[in-house]
C-alpha cells in the first residue's frame, strides 16, 4: 500500500494502467494494486470516478481530459508532467480508459518516457470494443459467422488520410471479419458510405454507448441504415460501432422484443 512516501533523489517509476471500459469491477487486480500504490495519478477523461477513488488518500490526482468542458491537456505536456514527476521520485500512474495500447496513445507515451530514461510498466485493461459486445451477450468471433476481428479507429490523426474503408470492407466481407469501430459516431455517415462499397447493406450493426456503465444504451440496425439510426437513437461519444454477422442474433431478438431482456 502507499505509505505516502516516495523516493526523492531516485527516479520513480511510470506505470500505464488500463482502467477498463468504466465498470470498476472490470479492473484487473494488477491495475487496482498499481492505482493504490501510486503517489501521483494522471487520469484520462473516460476513467470513472469510482476507479479514481481507489487511489491512496494522499495521492495527487491530475485530470488531463476534457471533462468539465475544459480543453484537454496537450499530449506533449502530459508526457512532460509525467517525466518531471517520475524524476522527483514519484510513483506515477497514467490511468487510461480501456486498454492503454488500444487507441489510447499509450505507444507514444511509452516511447517518450523510455527516451527520457525512465522505467515503464504497462498494465492491460479490458478494451471498450470487447466489453461493448460482451455486455450484449454477443461474441466477437464465432465459428459460423466471423473468423476474426478488427479493431479500427473512425477518427484519423489530423493530416492523415485515415482508414481505407473500402479496402477494409472488401477484406471483412471475404475473410469474414467483425469490425469494431472506435471513435466512429461523428463520422458514421462517411464510414457507412465507404463500407457499403464492399459489404451488403443488410449487414447487421450494433452501436453501444457507455458500455459497462449504468448509463449504457445500444441500438441494432443495418449498415445501410447506420447513420440515420445513430441520429434517431441520439447516440453519442463514447460509443463503439460493431459491424458483422455476429450481431445477427441480436438484431433478430430486437425485431422480436418479447424474447429479449432489457439490456
Ligand atoms: N484505450 C481505449 C480507447 C480510447 S479511444 C480502450 O481500449 O477502450 C476512445 C474511444 O473508445 C471512444 O471514442 C469510444 O469509441 C471508445 N470507448 C471508450 N470507452 C467506451 C465505453 N465505455 N463505451 C463505448 N465506447 C467506449
């Protein structure tokens, strides 16, 4: 447990910790222990307050997300703060939503921290794309419907051409892959149009918002109706879009609501 002391004069340690999709019960034991040991925590937006509450009473909590309508802290500045804290001998935890190495810019942070000569450890978390479908009782792979799964971002780095959706659609169709799209809600119209070049309009889709949290909600639709269904359902970020035949059983159940339990 944290005894409130750190190691001045010695480099502390940095641990990138995956906080999972939101439900504190989905934290790993390793993540919990790292959070409890930390003397300073740099916390992303998507990390729930219940998880931050596991930190030791004397630990310093630094929120670096956009919460409360403030602009998010620039990545370079977060990295600088982490290096400074570690050099002061703090036990630094960087708490990130889901898994730190799935679209969390964890890779960039690790490179920066290691280049600064710091020891870095990474603790996996359950990524939102996995939790989202599981919460609906649907698998990402299935011997009959999907031979694999692709985690893909709907939001490219500024200046980057981003995902080649037509190529991905063609591959997903021929190789029978489930597509799990992060950060896709605001660009859903474009994603829909481009995926339709290689996937049938009837391909089942689910959109899950706030997966694993009490505020979770979802819709089921088809690729041909995706953008309209998101708008009609009022779904917003953070949401996961899942495209593929594994969703078929869910879409069927939604069409016959008597047979579904409310999610
Ligand atoms: N590292 C994170 C992803 C960060 S990118 C992970 O592994 O889950 C942020 C995106 O993740 C959001 O735009 C959304 O697409 C997705 N996301 C994160 N938490 C979510 C949640 N509880 N429910 C649905 N989507 C979520």
